[in-house]
């Protein structure tokens, strides 16, 4: 065995013999890491999640999750992992506590410990006060935290999150991630997350993979991917305009280009931090006083554009896969006894 928490090798999914949703996708996720799966709407993210979680049979390829062959033992994988969908799956006609009780029964949490587990999760997700209210009265952020609690009620070692913060405001997103990061720290849980919030992926994920039209186009840590773009932007502003400044900056080793804009000089270079002292020094030697120096590293938006040739667009909502997976999950819940 590889020791990887998630391993995908040559995954392919062709829907109805035509739509090639996922093509030859391979990657590995080390235990305890947060792995981000980024791509525009329709790229194949949910299809990949559905295959990795035992909810969808692949057309070809192999996958293991926590050492279990997903396609040989999908039911075992479903019980082992946690899964939070992009669309709300909490039953709004049940209270928060009832939703958790249902999940506990579904995942075979021992009856003895159910009540304490639920109480501590409710508390921890800061929905303790609303535990006995119907979830239809919950805010978006509360619902997401409840669904996260549902997803981890059986203390899974691997948690899959499909666009978990879709539609939450920045505060709700930050709160959601705080809990995920805490859980990871305490339980060493591995997290596979799809998101279209690139800033979120940048700060939260240890590694990311970018998928476009079913193909993986790049994999690496956010900073590795940004480094591959090859240039930071250093903006230097002199106290008073200087006719020699552009030439002085251009002569500094490592500078790729200099552009002048509104009295500021925009310098491109592979390693901005290392360049700043050299730029400052070169200006000082030429008698140029600087008013400000700032550094901008490329963001994941630029990384995305570079690797896919397209601007990143917002997801427009549920696709066919999301619906199919949810229907399957609901049927499974009822097949296993569903509500008492
Ligand atoms: N059940 C289905 N039948 C046919 N095509 C589908 C089905 N589910 C998804 N697709 C198509 O597969 C592609 C990938 O979809 P999906 O995995 O949902 O992308 P994402 O989650 O990245 O938005 C899209 O072109 C989508 O329209
Ligand atoms: Mg999706």
C-alpha cells in the first residue's frame, strides 16, 4: 500500500457513452493534508468526488481511500468517510439534533456514545442553543456547520467537501474553515475539498490540483504553482520623479521588465522578496529617494488563467452529478432504515 490517504490512478468517467467528464485523472493525497480540487463549473469536480466516495462507478481507473479500494468496496468506503455536499442536505423538517441522530444511526455510531457525541458536536459548531429548533430556521452558516457535524459524526479519517462554503458570506466561510482546521489538527483528518473560492484555496489548502474539461492541468502547493508563473510584481514609487530611474531599475540583476505607470515603476521579477533590497540599494546609490515599495505575488486567479487559458468563473449551482449523487444518498438512507 502506498500510505496515501487518497490515491487516484487513471480515473475516467464518460456519461452515457458521450460526455467525457473526467479523463485520466491521477493524484495522491498524503494523510492529514487539505487537498483542494479547483476548476470551473462543469470541469469534473463533483464527478471526481462522487467516484472517490463510492457514489459513482468509474468508466476506468482505480482509487483507494484510507487504504480501501473504492470500486471493490464502495459501501465500506461510504461508511468510513465523511461527505459534505455543495447543496444543503440537512432535512429542514428536523431539528439540528434530529439530523445528527439520523446520521449517527446511519453511520453506526455506538448508541451508548451517541448523545454525548451529538452534544459535543453541537457545542463545538456553536449551534448548541439552536439544537432543538427546526433547521429551516437556521442561517446559511448554521446549516453548513450542522452539515459539517453530520459529515464527521463517525470521526472519519478522510473528509470530502464539495463546494462546502458556496453561498456563505466571508464571515461564514471563515467560521466554517476554522472548524475544519481545528478538526484536522486534533484528529489528523485528511480533507479533500472542491471550491471555487480561489482565495480560500490559497490560504487553506496544503496542495491543490486544477481540473479543466476533465483533465488535471496542474498540481502543487499554492506557492509552487504561483512560483511557476515566474514573476512577482514589485511597485516602487520615488518621492520625486526621476528621469534616470527606469534605467537604474532595469540594470538590477533579476529584473525581467519595468513599466511606468502614474509615477510608479512596476518591476517584474521571479523572486520579489529577494529583489527589493537590491532595488532599494540601486536607487539609493543613484540618489533617488523612495516613497514606497510594495510586493504583489500572483494570486491563484492568475495561476488559473495561466493553466487553463480562461478566467475563473463562478459556479452557477447544482449540476446533474450533484442531483444524481444526492438522490443516491437519499435512497441509500431509506434502504438502510432511514427515519425511525
Ligand atoms: N449524470 C450526468 N449525465 C451526463 N452528463 C453529466 C452528468 N453529470 C455531470 N455531467 C457532465 O459532466 C461534466 C462534469 O460535471 P461535474 O462533475 O458536475 O462538474 P463540476 O462539479 O466541476 O461543476 C459536465 O459537462 C456535466 O454537464
Ligand atoms: Mg460540482
